[in-house]
C-alpha cells in the first residue's frame, strides 16, 4: 500500500507548532527564526513532505511554471532549452514544454495559438516562445495580454508586438562573416539568403552587405520561398557558382544553407577551400560533419536561453511594468577548414 503523503498539519503536529509557522518556514518567509526553520525543514525531509502546488496556486495566484513553445528543429534549440531549463530550475520554477513545427515562412503555425491556450489553461506564470510568424500583430497574443502574464520571444523578433526579446545580434553575425572573408583577400563574395519574411535572415544579410559592399562585389541568391532545407539551396548555389565571375567565398545565412553550397561545389568539381570558401551561421551539428569542417558563426543558444529565463523571472519578480526589453547576445566566429585565402 502506498504511503500517505505528509501535510503541513502533520509537520506542525510533530513539532507542536502552528500550521502557519510551518507554512512560512517552508516558503522561505523571514519571520521564522533560523533554529525553528531548521527543525521544520529537517522534519519535512524525514516525513518526505512535498508541497501541493495546486493549493499553492490557489493561495498565491502563481504556479511557478513557465510555458515554453519551441521547434523540434536543430541542436540550436536543444541548447537554448537547456539554458532555459537550468536557469528556471535554479529559481525553483518548472518548464512546461510544447513543440511547434518551427515554420520559417508563411503565417503562424496553426498549433501555436492552441498551445498558448492550453498553457494558459494550466495557469502558467509566463510564456517563452520562438515565434512562427515574425509579422504577427499585437492582437495575435491577446489571450496572453488578457491574463496579464509576461511574454518573452526568443531567436525571432516580433516587431509589431510590445513584448520582450532575447536572441542573437544577427546583424553582427553578417558583419563578422564579411570582415573575416575580406581579411582572407576575397573580393567577389556570394550570399545564400534566407526567407525574405524572416527577421534573422534579413538582419544577417544587411550586416553582411553593410561591410562587404564597400570593398567587394556581392552576389545574392535565394532558395525558393518555401525552401529552408539544405537541398533547397543547392540549385541557387549552382547558379551563383556557374556565373562567369563566380564568387570565391560564400556566406550562407545558416549552416544548412552552407551545406547546400558544399553540395553545389562538389557537383562543379570545386575544391573547398582552395577554390571556394564557405561560412555559415549556427554552429549546428552539420558544421562538424562536412568535409572539410564548416567555419561558422556561433550564436551561444544556451546563453540566450538563460538570459530569456532571467528576463522572465525579473518580470515575475516585480519588474512587470517596465518597458519591453530587447537583448541581443553577441555572436562569435568559429574558424574551421572550409575557409581559406582567396585563390590567386
């Protein structure tokens, strides 16, 4: 037979204290003496006491749970989730996770609104999500605003929404790539651009062209509008590399697109990096398994996750009325064997 769960009253009865004193000690209230609190905590451990979070929620209006909506896509998000989880766990918060489809183009994921609704039904204290639709209007999240809980977007900005954001300094990622390729002597550069409606892709291209355009010629190629996989970038890269004045180096908006450039170079018999240098963004798993290994821009997703969690905890800790914040984590270059001096 399962052992019955100990309650606050059981602890109080064992120590001849009031249930209110026990409750205050277990919730960290400062009005209980250190000696009494130590006795209460020791007895709670001995009796295997576990707080009833349902009752805690009724009493305080808080569940110490944060709703999270993330894509199932690459290692970037697994590292971001790790950062979120660890930072929230250190503050004694639980993460309730829903997987989105991670669409990059088109309208919102049809499941996103349903997930938001379900998380709110579970009375989460806040929501952290990677949006599926950059151009979502403020009213798209009306259900969240009605509940008066904070929203933090990660990775993709929501320019039309008055909410917090934590992500990569994507414009800096483009600048770093351009500076590096120029330092290697490349003066004809290619860029495999991401979907036109995705802010991360737009900002990376802007940063790249800002630096490169004044010192080199830049050719830009895009995948078909719906294309986000590596295979979608093979033909655009082939077209770019088949031109009379082909680029000697390509900056791809992410590592998957860079892998598409690898495949195109192989089809054309180009040697990497002797004939063509390639650099991506993301430091995804694929970057370590190309041959040669892919140079890339590291986005520090674990740091993004921890920063987003701290931002959420700040909102819940008394900073709810401050203006929306936007934090961009600086990226760093990871130099591997896919980049080298411009061919002579």
